[in-house]
C-alpha cells in the first residue's frame, strides 16, 4: 500500500490568464497517453474547458480535473482559471494537491496572478514549480523571464532545463551535468547550482559534496530534493511549449521522478475544535485508518445534481460505505464513486489516501466539508482559505412573477459552487443583491443562471443603504378620533424625539404617569413608532440613533383601541421628527486598497474626487502599498472597474462599514425629492 500512495502525484496548474495552462494540460495528457490527439482552446475541444461559457470565452472559468499515468505514477492535474475575477476557484483547490505548477508566459513574464498564486501556494505549504510556457513564441524572452522570477521570488528559482534551438527544444540540466548547446546559460553551471542548493538542507550531503565534489548521486540527492521543495528552499523552473511539445517529455520526467507524492509533501493543516480551542490534528496518508476526506470543489449539474469533488487524506472509501459530513449525526451512503477526466466520470471501485475523486447526489455536501466515518473525527476542519471579498454587486429580481423561489434556489446553487459569490437580501430596501469579484464574474454568473438553470432576471445597480436620524429634540401631540356610527376610535399620544450618539440605534421610553395611556396600549404606541422607524420621514430610509419618549396622552373607556394608538403614535412621531431636523445619513466605509507603488498618486487623486479621506499608507512585499481611506459607499459603485483601469488589473481592495455621516445638503435634496415623488419605495 505505501508504494501505491508513493506512485500518486497531485498537481495544480495555476497562473495568470494567457499563460497557456489548459494547452499545457492537453500536451501532458497527450504525451502521457491519455489522449490520442490534442484538443484546442480555440476550437473548444480541450478536456478541461468543456463548459459552454468557457468555450465561448476561450478561458478557464472553473477548476477542472484530469489525469494520466507516466512511468508507473498516476498524475492528477487540476487546471485552474487565470482571470483575477475567478481567483477563488483557483485558490480553493490548493488544499487538494502537494504541488503547484505556476505557469508563466515566456513573453509577458511575472503577472499579478503569478504573484498571487505563488504566495497562496507558499502559504498553503505546497511544493512549487515554475513552468515557463510558450518559449517558441516570437515575443518570448525566456532568459529575461528567468531573471525576473529570481528577482521576484528569490534565488531559489533554478532551472531544471534550458531552452535550445530558439525555443524549439530544451536541454535537461538536472539528470545530466553536460549537454547540447542552449539558447542561454550553461548546463553544467545550472546542474551545479541545483545540487548546491539542494545539499544545503542536508548537512551530511553538503559535507560529502564539498569534500568529494561530484560524488553525490541523484538517488542520494532525492530525499534532500524533496525536503528542499517542502521548505521552499528550491523552486525548480522548467521551460516548455505546450503548443509544439518542446520540453513536454522533460516535464513528464520531472513529474514522474521529482514531484512529491502524498507521503513526501507537507502534511495538510487539519485542526480539531473551534475558534481559539482549535488545535493541530495529524492526518496520515494511510489507507488502513479511519476515513478523513476534504471537499474542495462543488458543482451543480442540472441533470445529475450536486457533485462533490474531494481529496482522500486518510483511509479508503468504497461504494456502499457510510460517511458523515462534518459534525452531522446522520450518515449518508456512498452510492457511486468516480474519477473525473474533464466532464467524463470514470467509476472507481475504491479511493484511498492521496486520491482525488467525486460523489454525486448528496445534498449535504458543501465546499470545505470534511467527510469521515467515525465520530472521533468530529469538529475537524482544514485551515481556512482566505478568499478576497466579493465587492461588485448587482440588484436582481426575476423577470417572471412567481419565479422568486426558482431564483432563490439558483442563487443558492451559485453560492455552493463558487466561494467568492455572495448574496444578500436587504429587507429594508426589499432588494436581493448578487456580489461577485468583478464585472466579468458577475456577467458570467448571470449568463450561467439563464443558460444552465433557466432563470431570467432583471438587473440594476444596488441601492445604497442610506439611513435617517434627527439632529435636535422636538415634541409633538396627535389625537386620532374616528366616529363611524358604531364603535369609534380614540387615542391621543404626546411624545418627544431626541438624537442619540451615532451608532447607538433606537431607544423607546415609556414616561407616562397616572394611567393617561393605559399600560395595555403602550405596545401599540411602540408599534406605531417602529412603523415610522422603518419607513423614514425624509427620503424613505430607516431611522436610527434616536430616542422616543412617550410623555402623555389620553384614552376613552369605550373607543380606545390598539389601532387608534398605533395611528396616533405614527402621526405624533412623524410630526416630531419633522420638527427635529431630520436628515439623511450615508454609510462611510473603511477601504484598504493595495496597489503597485507606481499607481499610488493616481489612486489617491481618484479617492479625492470621491470625497474620500486617506488615513494612512503601509508598505507590503512586492513594491506595493496599502492605502487606508474613509470613503462614502455611494461614491464606489464603479470602483472595481476604475481600480482595474488605474492599476492594469494589479490592484485589490477590501471594504468594511466604518460609520454613518450626514449626506451633503444637495444630495439630501435629491433623495428627498425622489421620495416625495415615490413615497413608498420598493
């Protein structure tokens, strides 16, 4: 059994869009014997980009699995999106692999997603390889890209092979110390640099290497090589062309002989317990122990239903077996177990530690779920993935009346599939908002809703959650009297409104004495007040940060009823608020904007035009700065696209609500006028 695990290799292909990850996957599948002919991204015939949206966009939009066997090893590849809008789907699969192959375009070099995925892979403890692809392109500059890699990620980036014949071939530098001519660099020097770097992690090997130069064999070097990968002390660089096949046999040999197995990679960061009580929990890649598996991807097939894709970290799973999802007390039965080859499902008799597989039609499955077969594995979870927040929102409603439940079900499926999708329902605005990572992300989510789930929606920009408050104390009295021939209605309420400190919310005080308003009617008074709180008095927004004190009133022994005091309280509150200088408040958000140093001037100038106030700056690695600012949320509706434009796609930001402030007078007039025309906003 250990040999079986030793012969597994799980690798994520990550990197910026346009680096050629999907084409590289096709080349590896073909060279590994899994494909008779290579597919094409342009023709929409690749194994991994099988979704209609991916074929139209000619970009990967979700992670896809495929695999092949080479030199006795089962290699499983996860081809991931490179567009920044879909970074969540790339980051989420890193928990399933031992290694990340960071694919870099030989013409464009290090790009934003290169940096992002190198950082994510390092923080997840993955062994990292860099694959410089498209070395045959006319614009390729592999020597400059290698220098850029070393400058960006350190001297640990060392080539295992070098381009030759103008990018039409490569020459191995690791398995041999001499070779044919290369386009740049020396094979012998490259070989010596790798050996020198690797032996640094093993004192005995280093001593032998220094004292008996050239006596360390590759077999003796293997253990130290794997250790150097685990520690990030070595980041091998391979040169290839996925299009022509140059360097593909050499890369296959690297995967077969040097890429770590589940026994050689860093162990997964499992924790047991919640919050501050969570402690590291050892999970061993042993097929004979209790089952522990982790769901790293969920997809919803309109015909099959929910498909959960997971990595078995410990134990063995077989069809018919009972498993638990997380802390659930009720087990489910594994009815079918299969391996994914793009969109194809290949049945499996079992899946052991280290394997990636899938099951279908289990509604309880969700992203990040831990599957197990023993309650000893309760409260077990992997170290959380830090996803960037989804900040670009669009308000949606179904085109057809009666489709509200279908829309809700579809939104739930989108959230299940993509950890960077967020849905919020703003009750005060009666508005459902779908949030994504950017304009492309949101647009494709809407297309998927229509094409895959058959739900048509209308969209509009989300409304800003303004609030209202009062600025000074005021009192008002209102008598509600209604006589219709039968039993009448009577209620009189006198109350005072006064402002509270910003953020204190709402306070209701009963200061009635002498039974002027009987105790059983005080809840009706509060009900009337709270109705006005929800409706607002200036522009139709919820009132906050004020106290309402009921001072006095009158009642009638026959005609006083709950409805009378609700009505009297409503009018009294509206009259008092009108005299109390009611104003509209706008949300001010705390923005943390990370950009290249060269873009700081443009960003701060743009913030000034948005009524933003910069509160600080701090340096972050990679010649970048984080700008802290307070900005009205209403000024940020187009900010994702503006930031992308100002930073060439290299900027990112987060928003948190800071506080509410009074809107400028002109904006209050605009909001008040709109509400007067439409006094009951949806």
